[in-house]
């Protein structure tokens, strides 16, 4: 009988121990199920700057279309596309024989007018002396004065025509107004051209710009001198800083405005016409201030409208996270800017948010378990 009691007591102890063990296992399982999360605590809102990238084309800062100021036959072209030239270099020549003949004719006319003036001036002086003695009437003296003045005007006009003829003769030689590279050639020797007809294009490559077309919702936030960083798909690893040099005031295709970014330097392998990507920091002022969060903290919203997403905010009182709608208004330095839905002091989960649910009990990653 005593052995039976001992046996029953032993079974009861074992059963109780097993029950206790099960309870401990369940407790441990519950502890293990409390997910640790990484968080950040929000402080003050950031300045409303947004990082945007735009595509553009490289262009010379100084470019000139070259043409003759006179008409005639081109007899010589000394450059071709791609040639480098210096300021004052001879580029093309027009047949100058007609212009030399014009100069000779103008010189003859000037000499004739000059002689005529000398004769008229001498006649007036002579009659002035005779008029004092009473030998020449006042009307004859006035006529001599008028002839002298007319001859003087004719001489001045002839001199002007001579100077014009000489200038046209000088313009039969086309010279480079500045140093650079020939990017276009649109004429051949022995070709008749007219004044103002485009012959060559000269690009100065000491300074280059990136020409951009920016949307109307951006243009109002830019100003001269704003910084930008340009990169080039064909030149891997090259980034060049620059400043906004020109901002257009007239919208063009698709309501975009022309903007020019002057690069601080030109890499040796960078040429006009190459594609560029420019990174600009857009300052929206107080209209778009917000908190910066890493992209890993954002849960994309479905059917909530443009910019509507969610984050999980930790509540210390309950030890749980709550799903909160927020508005993503832009980005900065690879971070998302939240302009609505959060306040200073909020503790936001920034990693593993895809595994969280509204009301889930969690613990902070740096908390120690008992």
C-alpha cells in the first residue's frame, strides 16, 4: 500500500513538472515572438530642399556663327570641322578684285572732290577780298560761299565712300573673333555667297554649359547661382560642379523653361552635344518642410492617392507599433521627406517594416531582455 502511494505521488510530481515545463515553453515562445525593431526618434523638421535629376545637353558657353559682311565668290577656306583656331586666324577669303577696283574708284572721286573744294575755297577767299573794296556784290559773295560749302560736303561724302570701300575690301578676309574649334562648315571654295550667309560655326570650349528644359513647377524655385552637379553617361565616374547661369522666362514645348548650368571646368573628353545628367537641390521654402526618413521606413500605400504612404510609430506605453498614414512630398540625399502625418518626438520603425502589423507588440532593438 505504501509503495502504491509513492508511485501515485511520483506520477503526480512528474505530471506537475511537465505542466510547468509546458507553461515555461509557452512563455519563452511568447517572448521569442516579440519582434525587435530598429527605430529613430524624430526631432526638428528639415529644410525644404529636394534632390532632383534632369537630363540635358552639353553646349559651348560661347558660340558664334561666322559669315562675310560682303557678297562675292569664296576663293579660299583654310579650316575644316574639328580644327582648332586662335583669335585673329584667317579662316576664309572672298575674291577681292571687285573690291580693289571699288577702292580705286572711290579714291579717284575723293581726289576730284578734294580739288573741287580747294578751288571753291580759293574762289571764295578771293571774292571776299574784292568785296571789301567794293568790286564784288554781296550776292556774288554769297554764291561763292554756297559753292565752297557744297564742295566741302562733297569732299566729306567722297571720303566716307572711300572708307566704306576700304572696309569692304578688308572684310573679304574672314578671321576668327576668338579661339576655339570649328563645329560647322557650310561653304566650299568657288561658291558664290551673299552677305550674312552662314559659313562656319566657331565654339569656344574653355567654358561649357549644360542646357536643360525644366518643368514649370520647378522653375520658380531656382535662382541664378544655384549649385548643380553634372555627370555624363559616356564618361563614367566624372562629376563636375556648376552654377545656374541663365533661367529662361518664356515657356517652350510642354511648358518647359530653358535653364543653363555653367560648369566650373571642362573635362578633356567632354564636347558639345554630349548627354548630361544634372542633379539640382530644389529649395521649396516653408511650403515643403518635413522629416527625413530612410526609404526602408516607408510602406507604400495602395489606392491612397499620390504621395500617400504609411509608417509604423512605436508607442512606449503599450509597447506596440501603430500604422500611421503619411504624405511623402519629395526626397533629399536619398531620404524621403514626410511633410504630413508625423511630429517631433515620434519614434518611427526604420527597418523590417514589411513584417509589422498595426498593433503588434515589439521591443526596441537596443532594449535588453530579462
